[in-house]
């Protein structure tokens, strides 16, 4: 006993009925009943019995239980029917195929360029090919119309596989717009529904849900794995699903398109050049480095040892690739734009409340000014040139010093201009000299966090009002 689960066809042996032998055996030349459950549909003879070895079919005398075989000689067979010995009168339950949900109009190429690429261009050749297809592709329904054929199938994939196969075989075709098959039952129109499964990076979940929401899709399930891949299941009508594949490709290619657009903005806008030092912030991380390449999809920077490396990353020397689309969504700071190669940097030093804070501010300012003098002159000239391109109000480039009252002292904050490529080095030099100068002064003392300790009457120490400790 064998239930037919697939069909094949060639012009030499005709139709191949393919299935798994569920019970007994099938012999070459054996007479077989063709059954649809309890109904006898006909009788046929197994002219050839074939099994598979790799990708080839090999003739055998007997197909045994468990073998997947192909039988020829029963040309009227259909998928779901049962082939059994003539003594068997009851077949297996029929396999029910889903109804077609989509149809398209297919016709010969009638453009002025017909016959330029394909070999088969007439309606007769297309008709013969479709008839051969229908012998094995039983889910396909074909209706001839004026000048072409209306082909109905079970979705976009079902029809597109057929069209692509015919194109590769040398057929030239005109394809119409797909139409959803609507059925009317008891005066009510019904359209087919489909289950759509989408697997995508979790960062694009919102875009997909929004797009399918516009198409009236209903989410049935959503799971995100530990690799950040989201798997969502939707119920959606075939009519609203049409064109979603193109929208999905556009969503998947969004970053690439934005990177290409970002490249044009960078190149033609002149905001970043090879050799510039830039800072990029993304997801709370900060990278500073020198631009060594600008391609159509990304900026490549070499991460140097900088003040940012010292304060935040604690590592450097990496080659970092930055997609060009970041220019639209994230902060990219250029430290050397328009040949302006200087930046402001600040050093904070806290002194005690009883220190001479005015003298401390003066000392810090003079030391910073001495080191920044060359950069001040360069920056003043560069800012004057930039006034031709930008509206600059404050072009004061002199060294500045500020004082602030803090919890445990007075903070002296000195700001100066420095080379954007040597910020860390100059900060270290100036900080060292300021500390040395403060230590030489009798009326200036460096402050640090302190804690007040109170002695109780019984000679105990109270710390933080929460713990009493015996004094040693």
C-alpha cells in the first residue's frame, strides 16, 4: 500500500507517482487499485518501480515497506490517492490541498523587443509548458483567456517559482499584477488569511510591527533569543501581504542606503576629511581617533591615546569602523574641522577654604597661559578666517580661570587652548607644574575629602552617627 505524495513527469515514461510504501511491497508489473478512501477510481499497472540513489532514479524489481519509490504506468493518478493490491478495497484518508489564494495573468511577450532573449515566444509553446506543469503541480489552476492564461496558485512563492523556472528555460513572458482570489459564501465575501513569520534583529522590531500594523496584521507570538534575534508570528490577509517582501528588503537595506547618503553628505559637505581627528558617541560609548579612510559605507579611524582614552575607555590602538549613517543619528565631533586644530581643555584643582584662592587662580592662569600662548595666536587667526563661513559671536581665545565653592574646599578651574592631538600630554605637564607651584606657597594648601570625628564623654568615637568604636 502506497499513498501518493508527489508527482513527476517526463515525455518517455509519463507520470511518476511518488510515495512511501506503508505496508507490504510493490512489484514491477503488479496490477494496482487506485483508491480515494473507500471509492475505487480505477486500476493501473506498475510498469516500472524506481528508487533513488543520490540524485538518480534506479529501476528495481520490488519496492519494500519503508522505501520511497516512484511508479510509472498510472497516468491518471492524483496526489493523495492510494495505490494498493487489487484485494484491498479501502484506501488511506485523502491529502487535502489548500485552495489557490492568488492569481496572475501570464501571456507571451508583445513588446518591440520580443524574441531578443528567449527561445520560446508563442502562446502555443507556453500552453504546452503549462500543461506539462499541471500534470505534477496539482495546486496550480490554469484558465485560458484572450491572448494569455490566468494562473492561480497558493501564494506569491508558488507562482514565482513557476515563472522563474520558465524564464530560465527560455520562455519570454508578460506578467500581470497579482490579484487575491476572493470567495463569496452565502452572500458574504471572504479573502484568504496567511500566517507570516518574521525573523529580524531586535532593533528593527518596531519598524516591522509598524509596517504590518499599517497592513492590519495581527501579532500572534513574539520571542527574542539571547543573540538579539526576534521571531514574530503574524496573521494577515493575502491582499495586505502583497508587496511586503519589497518593504522588508527596503527595511533590511535601510542602513546601507543611509550610509550611501551619509557618504555623499560627508564628501560633498566637507564635514569630515581623511586625517581629521573625530569623536563618536554611540550607545554610551565614546571613541576618539584619526580618520584614515572614508569609503562609501563607513569611516575608518585609528584610536590614539587621548584624554578620552584616559578618562573613559582605558584602551587605545584599535581600528574602528563607523557606518556613514551615524552622521544622521549620532554625535560625531570633528576636532580639526576647517584646519582648526586646537581645542579647549580644563584642569580642576581644589584648595582649602583658608587658602589664598586669588593667588592660586592667578598662578594657575599664568602657567596655563604660558603653555597655551602659541595655540592662542594660531586659533585667533583661524577663527577670523572661519567668520567668512560661520556666524561666530565669541572669539575670545585668552586663557580663563574660574573659582567655585565646593563641599570640602574651593575649586580652581583653569581653561586653555591646546593642540587637539596632544591634549593628554599638555594636561599632564600643566597639572604637574600647577601642583608644584601651589606646594611652594605657604598660604595655599591642597584640599581633599575629609571626615569629622567627634569624641563622646566616655572617650568613645562616633563615626557617621551609626557606629560606636572603642578608642585604642
